[in-house]
């Protein structure tokens, strides 16, 4: 009976956001509103350009279109609530809304992680085994990779949310973050978080590290293969096909490792800033990174724009 009373005492949380200073709220609202609009517009353009150009109907661009769609969903899970809270005095989020946000936030973040791994595999096959590329990266296998990425991510997310849902929150309901994330909620709980931490450090670590290791191995194999190419022009061409993806991987995994691969006791404001990088910033930069450094994407976007204007 005591457990029920304690659990029901927290019906909502307060999200402190990036800053608690009143004078910062409107500038932050303007900044994140612009970033959100740019993210949605940029990723929609990437999807439309790929869908409308027959020359972009390849596995690499198929994965890129899915990645852009995930980025739209990812930021929509986070930013709209941030914008509301910037202009609100209470900055509250209901318990159910918090759990829902955390579920989709974790699911989309992990899906993006596995998609980046799938894209690394695609680059590895294209460079190291080009003669079997079409058969190895068939439509069926690409679809299976995407299905696996989504499935494993949603199962992982559901497990973590169910474990958070069993915790008690009886002392405070103030979350020192701009979204409902695992670490701030674990710090907030007044019950034992041992099971949660064991799962995070085992299943969670495997789920997060597996695609990262896949990316590292793929690029080590690519590097070895490229170094064997005799001409400088050949090396440059091979590296240029990977440049955009390497940039996204560094940005995404670098900030995630900083946030989640440190002790819970060290959680601070810097973690909130790092979370902005792998949630909002990477999703916004994705269209620019892939279009500005890719001739095929530039051509596809020009064709799309010319069709819309004619």
C-alpha cells in the first residue's frame, strides 16, 4: 500500500531545461525553433530528392532517406516540448508523457545508431567487394537491416522504460534536463536503481556498443583496402564516398559516449549540452553534411528544385 501511495505522489515532472534564467528563455526558444524548422525542411528535401531521382535509388541513399525520416521523428519527440517549456513558467510534463517521450527518444536514438552501422556496412561492401555489391546489398537485405534496426531499438527502449516505470519518485520531481532521459530519472529516484544500472551496463552497453564496433571494423577494413590502391586519385575517390558518413558517426557517437559512458554521479550541465549535439544538432546538420559533400545529392536536390519551380 505504501508503494502505491509513493508512486502516485508524482503525477508530473518539472523539466528545468538548458537554463533556469528567465532572460535566456526567449533567445533559446528562437534558436531551437529555427533549428527545428531547418531540421524538418532539410530532411524532407533529402527524402524527396532521393525518392524523385532514379539515379539515387541505391542502397546508400535508401539508408540515407530512412535516416532523414528517423531524424524528423527524433527531433519531433524532443523539440516541440522544449519550445513549449521555454515560454511556460511551470515547465511541467506529466508522468505518462515523460515515459512516452523517453520511449520514443531511446527508440529513435538507437535506430539511428544501427542505421549508421548499416551505412558503414554498405560503404565497406561498395569499396572492398564492388563486384558483388548489387547482390550483397540487395533490396531485401537492405529492408531486413532497416527492420532489424527498428525492432531491436524498440525492444531495447521498451525494456528500459518498463524498468524506469517500476522506480519510486517520492522526494523531488525536478528533472535537471530538457527531456526525460535515463540518467536524470535514475538520479531522481528514491528507490534502488541497482537493477536498472545492471541492465544499462550489460544489455544497454551491448545494444549501444555493437553498432559502434560494427562501424569501427567496417572503416578499418575500408582503410586497409584504400591504402592498397596505388593511385592518389583512386584513394581520394574511395575516401570521398565515406567522408559524410564518418562526420555523422563522429558527431553522433562522440556525444553519446560522453553522456552515457561515464559514472552516474558525474552527470552535469555539460551532459545536457552534449545531448543537444546528438539529438538536435546532428539531425539538423545531417542534410547539410550529406548534400554539401556529395555531388549526386547536389544534382538530385537541383533537379527537385527545378521541378518544383517549373
